């Protein structure tokens, strides 16, 4: 035996003496690592284009609903603003999606089959159905600019009824367009996205409504912006309640939504949403206040979509968001009768 090494009994007596002296023995906090320091889950390979696609898809959906509200209530300026914004947003969505896929033909290849169990496949078909309807509705807005006689006169007379049908068709498809991306994120293995499957669709639906309301408040005189104000209130309610549940119902997996860059983005989104709704309601007679409120709602939607995106990426990179929930599930199963 090594004479310089204290005997086991001596070490134990010193341990007990330290305990009696009030020393605190702390276990160092656990560090969650994986083989070779790599994440347990491979983080999403999506880049900023997909985060932007989350926003433009919601903006297109909200704008079509705004346009339908203007159409049904006889507000031509609201209808026009919504239709034009919807076409611009869905065009941007298609461009962002194709850029992420790498080659345009890949989008076409996704249309070869329809898989009801695949959110990506369903989303592709939703976008395919929505795009032409939104395009026709927007094109119908040029009818007053066409000549009244000749072949273009016939087009001028045909476009308004076609636009009405197309606008309503786009509005019917809009809720699916605005929320399928939430289902797509929740269908992945990314912990903080997957666990939020019940609440993300409400966050995205509210964000879509608020962004559409923002278009109306920006582009329409306050006297005509009644549908936009109502959409802002409804959208803010859905988004704020859904975001609160995502951040507080998920336990540890709600942490990425509260901390770091995602937390800052989502807090900014909430602040801008509240400010936008307050301005829309209290400044309903001021064109400037309405426009600033609309810009705030659009900025809030951008912040919310990017915040949700980055929260998922953060949860995939940190092993604890995979390991701790798995251990908790195993402990619950072991505690069950017969477990």
C-alpha cells in the first residue's frame, strides 16, 4: 500500500468532519454531450429562406382573407390592397421555396404524388391550388384600365366576376396555407417544434391574420380599414395566446422560445403586436397612426416567424433538449403500474 495515500478510514473521518463543520458538497451540474461533441440530432439544414417563407406564406394567407373581407363588404380599396399583396407574397414564397430546393424542377417533382400523411406534400398542393386563384384575383384588378371596346373590352367585362370567384377560392385556401407550415415544423424530430404541435398552428394563424391586417392598415384610408382592424384584434389574440402556451406549457422545451436570439425575437414580436393593435384601435382616425400600426404588425409577424424558426434550431443543437425529455418519459413509464 502507498504510505503517502491516506487510508480509507482517515478519508471517511475527514469527510464526516467536514460535514459537521457545515461544508457544502455540491455535485457539478450535468453537461449533456454526445459522441465526439456532435449534437444528438442533426440541426435543420434550412437557411433564412425557409424562415422568410414562413412569413410570406402567412402574409399571402392573411392578405387573401383581407381581400375577401373587402369584397364581401363592398370596400374596393381593401379588396385591391389584399389581392395585390397576396399575389406579391405568394410569388415571393414560390421564389424562396425554389431557392431552398436548389432547382425549380424539384418543386414540379413534388407534384408527381400526393401524400396526405406528408405535410410537405400537402403543403405543395395547397400552394399550387392557392397561387393561381390569388393570381387571377389580382389580375382582375386591372380590368378598369382596359379599353371598353374590342377583344380587350370583353376581357374587361369578364375579369370582375372571375376575380370574385378566384378571390373567394383563395380565401378558402388561405387558412390551410397560413398554418400548414406549423404542422410541417411540428412533424420533424426537432424537440421544441415537435412538442409544440398543438399550439404552433394557432401562433401561425394569428400571425397570418395580423400581417394581413397590417397590409390593410398601411394601404387603405382609416375610414375603409374596418376589416383590417378586426383582423388585427383576432390575429393578435390568437398569436399572443398561442405564443404564451408555447413558452410556458412545454417545460424545458419551451426554454429556447424564451432565451437567446429566439427569445429576443419573440419578445419583440409580442411588443410590436400589442403596439400595432393599440394603434389600430386608438388611432383609427389618423392615417399616419394606422400606417405605423400596420408596419408594426408586419414587423411583428417577421419577428415571430424568425423567432420560432431559430428556437427550433437551438433546441436541435443542444443535446439536453433531447436527453432530458427522453429520461423524463422513461421515468414516467417506469412509475406506471406494470411499468
